[in-house]
DNA sequence: GAATTTCGTAACTGGTCAGTTACTTCTTCG
DNA sequence: CGAAGAAGTAACTGACCAGTTACGAAATTC
C-alpha cells in the first residue's frame, strides 16, 4: 500500500525511513565506487550510513538489490542534471562547446559514477539489463545534440550527414575515458592528470577536435 | 642465480616451469578480466591453468603478485604489437587512418585488456605505480603519432600546433571507450554494439572525427 | 640407484563476510 | 498511558576463500 502523506504538518520526526534509505544509498555509492561490487562490504556500508545491516536488508533485500538501486539512482541523477541543460538560445557552436564542457565536468565531478559504470560493464551490464527503470533513461543529451546538429547544418556552420548517436558517443568518450583511465594514464605519462591545469588542456583539446571535425 | 640454457638439446621434458608459469598467467588473465581482482578466485585460476595453487604461490607469492604480473604482461603484449607498426612509408593521412584502425581493433580483439585496465583504475593504479617494468612501457604509438603529425604538418595536410600526447589520448579514448562501455551502451541504446556492422560504423566515424579535426 | 630437487594433491587453518535472528528500544496513535 | 509495530543492536551461522602444510610422486643429478 503506497503511503499517502498525512495532512498533519509533521511534528518532530525521529523516524525517517526516507532519510535512512537515502543515507544507506549515499554510503553504498561511496563504498561500491571505491571497491566494486565484490570488493564492497555490507558491514562497511551499514557503518558509514549511520544505520545498520538490518535496515539494508529490509529496504533492499540483498547486496545485489542494493547495487541495482545505487546504479539506477546514479543514472537518474545524471539525467536530472542533463535535463537542466538549455542550449536552445545559444548558437550551434556555442551550444556544442557548452555541452562538451558540461559532460566533461560532470565526469570530473562524479568519479563514483565513472567507477560504477565500469564495474557494471565488468558484469556485462547484467544488472542494468534487468532494470525496469532504465528504459526511460535514454539520455536527454542525445536530444539536445540532435537539435544542435540540425541547426548547425541549416546555418551552414556544421558539416552534413553527422549521425547524432555517433557524435554523442564521441563526446561521451572524450569526457569519460580521461577520467576513467586517469590513474593509469597519469602513471604512464608521469603527469598528474587530476590537476585542474591538465584538465583544462584536455577539455580544450576535446572541444577543438569535435568542432574541428564539425566544420563543413 | 639465473638459469643458463644447457647445451644439451632437451630430451622429452615433462618438467616445464616456463610452460606452467605461462599457463597460470593465461588462466589468471581470463579469471581476473571476468571478475576483477577481488572477484577472481585463486582456486578457479589453479583449476583452469591445469596446474595447482601450490605452483601459483611458488611463482607469484600471492594473489596481488599474480595480478601485477598479469597486468605487466598485458601491457607488454600491447607494446609488442604496437612495435610492429610501420607507417613510415604511408602518407600522413593513410598512416593516421591505419593507426586508428589498429588501436580500435586491438581493443576489439583484447577485451581482457580493457577489463584489466578498468579494474586497475578502480584501485587507482596502485599496482602499476609499484611496477618497476612500467617505466619502459611508454607506448610506441606515441612516437609514431608524433612522426605522422610532423610530416603531415610539413606537407600541409594537417593543421599546426597539435599536441601529440593530446591526440594520442583522443585516439585511445575513441577506441577504448566504445569497448569499455559496450554493455551499458548496448543496453541504453537498445542495439548490439558487439556486432561487426556496428563496430565498422563506429570506427569509420572515429576516423572521420580525427581526420576532420586534423584538416588545416 | 640413491640423494636431491621439483611438482602435485588434498586436506586444513584462520579469517572474512553475506545474511539471519533474538531481543531491546523507541515512536506512534488510540 | 499502553498496545502495536517500527527501528536498532549485536551476536551468530554457515559458506567461502586466501594462503599453508604434510606428504607423496616424479624427475634430475651425481
């Protein structure tokens, strides 16, 4: 039975299932991102959440259920942030630049998201495939890119016959890869790619690549 | 004491430390790539290798030592294959195209390499950082790209002021990301990106992006 | 062919961890 | 207040697993 909100303006609640649930998910995100699915410890998540194991199993059934929920929540968050993007009033070039910057900085700001996706790919996306929610998560970024491409082509500033899905993948790749592989790349190149300076160089280059390609 | 080769042409050897060692590493590569470091089972590696746990601990000390050796070996293999690349006699455009194709197909052909790198990045490259061998593994691809860029710029077919390291990262990203995230991308797009047809579309697009960018 | 070293097997150990349970404490609401 | 149920705690269980050991078999050396 779905819990309907009581009309009484809640007094001082110390029982806060929603808060407890969210605390568990926050703790799980950190733990899973740091250690992967098999490396993560349920006891650690319980301790970090300020709650306890019993609540975890009450709300999420088991470790796998918790993993799936954390994963879905991460996608939802990305989708929410992407939804706020509005490039309709920008020029195609400006818009594309803004989009890439957003994507790059989202990756920079959400290393847990990167780690989570990599872990899920290690499992061949077996959890995501069983997710009912994921169908609606088709990323809004794709819609925005399609629009920008059309306008740019009409105005003659972008080349023709660019597949939006391919370009989306390219943009995603240019942001994601850098942060996904930042530790091995830093080691091999002997540079600290985490530094803001290096990140700026990388973003500028990425934008130059895509805009350079899009020239008619 | 390093074992010097006996002058006698070995008869029928049933003792073959090198073979056993390699079998263990092959088995470990598969297991680690499929399940990550913490998910992999030493018993499973022993069984798959046709050898046994005792030998694993004899040769590699512990699970972590085995992991590091597998990782180094994967890098070495890549380096060897890259070393065979010779684009000196190709035109800059041809050479760049060939290089990207090589990189893309290497990723396609070596999914274990992809999985290994992702797992190592999850650990913040802590094993690679402690590797003595890794310093010499600075990828030869970088040298080849630098050469191609110079020639292309001199001949006027490539734009000027392109940083080879940045371009290398871009090329690596365009190949790696697709295969690294192939399962989640396939799920979200509802397409089977593993199919050769989709792979060709992706490679063609990637080449078009880089060559499009490189136009003066 | 005896001594020595290498290799293989399987049982064992000590620790870890997902998931459960018994029990206590707190909150809510009549 | 007092009953009912929700939330919390910590000990427990049973499985699993990295790493070890004891012992035997085979191969190599002298």
